[in-house]
């Protein structure tokens, strides 16, 4: 008995309304502004961050083949992502625009794919609101313009969903199965989280074939799944296992592993905080936003569990598999690692709200509440105002030192700043030039602190020293004032630069 192919069955609440054309135009405007916002923020060229600097250094120092090994400088990225970024550096030079080009393109493609997804599965008003959450959400904008793999993972996830939707409406011929096997096997090398989406796709197709007793298709699906699983196992044991099971990373991500099942009051508190964090990143952090996210997610999840249709397998199952991996301490829910499934969470939430809108809650009330929530997520002001992520604008501080440093003055960069300084002084095209600079290297000793370095410079008879600090707190300023005299200060986003006149090695500090 052949497997029945899926059809585009409209949702119970339908798409057709008197204002459908208006909502279609609204969606087009949202996607246009979302794409423009990403390009503008990318063109602003904010400073390279610490992890970006360490990742780019791997791309400069390694061959393409060596990118399929564990990376140096405490970095990880899928090999195919690394290959593409290294190629961009080779083609366009080593600068903020080139290293962030691939994430930008992936984020833009994600937005286009998400529009197709929500307009297929949600009523147009709720599709437009869901689209705005992805178009203007701060996390999506941040990683659309950062040299890290998270925007790429979002693109791969939605791209696989689109492939699944297309392939699910066709008989699984041997040729199609072979193409899907190759696509899935390659996807895990571009995005680690592809395995979660592939799990939903495979289970959907396998369930349909078993129910239809189409054993020829079932055999093809098993072989296809074996190619996906085999590719992931090679990837896992080659690149992931050592890092995933390392004591350091287990401790670092301890509070980001899903606290399920909660066995204590602390577990309940941690679990509620983790779920609230996901709701914050998907919808907003206000009480109203949290309430809408909770209600929408509960109703949407119930609808999908009850229907067990395409949406259940392709949207809900990948999230559930990811949460299971997190509960087993194999996947962290730190904010950047949730970006790939946030669009899926948004779909579930707005599916729940759309369901309520056709039943007990007035439609106009839910739309108004959704607009209030989305007001917390907008980033359109960054079309005219620089966008800053979670990191200091170290480049601005370095440029200030380069303009004002005089002969005999030394610039000192502590180990948190050194990788970024190294990038701009040695790898960037064109590089910055400082007269004299000391880059402190990371050291396992707990006593290797800023204070020790300052003491060493005083003992060495250093006179005027430039200090660059990538935090907004005043700890280094206070320390410098106790050890010498601050002659000049320059503040930049999330940090500051000091020019300090140190006393001689035998003089009392502060004099």
C-alpha cells in the first residue's frame, strides 16, 4: 500500500479574511525592514568580540582541511561553516564585513524561509506578528552580524523544514531518497543542531510509511536515516564528544542544562528561569509577554499533540528532542544556542494564540496584546543608531590609543582584551598600528591578574602606560589610581581607556 502524500490542509481557523491583503502587505513590509535592518547593522561594523577574534585566528592559521579538526583557542564551529567564512576572508580580506558576510546571508535567508513557513501554517495576522518577532528580535539581529555559527544554524533548521514540506508531498523514490540522504548527511557538518530537525523529519516520514504498510518506502527511510545517523556519529566522535563531556564545559554550562525532571526546590527554580529565558528571547520579558508566551505555548503544544500532523513532527518534535538532549547534559540552553529553535517556539506560541482567537478570546484583543509584546522586541531604531551587542567596542579604544600614543608610552592589554587586540593589530585588513604594546597571554594561575601585571610594569620602570578595559565597572580605574596617577581617560561602549603615570619601583603607590 503506497504512503499517502501530505497535502496543504488549511488550519481550522483558515487564512481568508476581508483584510488578508492588508496583512500580506504588512508581512512584506516587515520582511523588507528586517532585511534592511540586518544590512545596516552589518555595515555599521561594530567591534569584533573576543570569541570572534579567537575563531578568526583559527581560520587564518589553519588550512581548509584542518578546519575539520578541533579548533584552538577554546573555539568550536561546524567545519562547513568554517570553510565558508575562511573563503570569504580569502576573497574579500580580513575585516568585519567579510567575516560576518555568511551569517548575514544566512539570517536573511532564515527570514525569507520563516515567512513561507508562518504564512503556510498560521492565519495571516498571526503570521505577520510571528514574522515581526524574528525580523526585529535582538538575538536574531545580534547573531545575524556576528562571526559565529548561530545564524547559520537557524537557516539550516528552516531550510530542512522547507525540504521536508516539499518532499512530504511526493512519493519517496529511490532517487529522492538518495538526494535526501546526502543532504541530511552534509547538513550536520554545517549545523550541529540539524540533527534535531532531521529527527522530526525522519520520524514523520517513518510513521506515515508504517501506518500505510509501505515497507519499500520504510526500507528507504531506514537507509536514509542510517546515512544521517552515521554522518552525525562520525561528527560527534570526531569533534563533539571530547568537548561535550569535558569537566570545564559541563561546569560552565551547568545552569544551562535543562533542569528536568526537577527533583528539588532549586531545580524547580532553575527550570522556571530557563523556560522564562526562552520565552523572553522568543516573545519578550514583560509580565504580559511571559503570560502570552505561556498561554500560547500551552495551547499550541496541546493542539499539536492532539492533531499529530506535519506541524507536530516538524515544529514540536525538534524542540522536544533538543530539550531532551539538554536534560541529558549534551546540549546547553545558553541564549545563543537556542537561536535555531526560537522560530519554532514562536510558531507554537502564535498557533496557540490563533486557536484562542477563534474560540473564547476575542480576536482583536489577542492581536492588540501581541502588538504590545512585539513592541518590546523591536530594533528598528538601529537603522539610525549604532547597534551594540553584549561586548565592548574594543576597536574604538584601540583606535583612540593609536591616535594619542606618544614615544615611550606602552599599551597594555590584559588577557581578556589581548585576542581582540591581536586581531586588529595583526590580522585585520588594514591593521592598526601601536608604538609599543604588551599583550598578556592567558595563564592558568589564579594569581595572574591585572594587579600583578601592573606591579610588574612598575618594577620594570614603565612610566606612562595605556590600559584598555572591556568592562563598564571601575575596578581597573580604582586599581590604576592606587598604583599611579591617571592622566587621561576615554570612555567607549562598555569599556574605557586610561593613560596612567606609574611611580618608580621604589616609590609608594599613588604618589
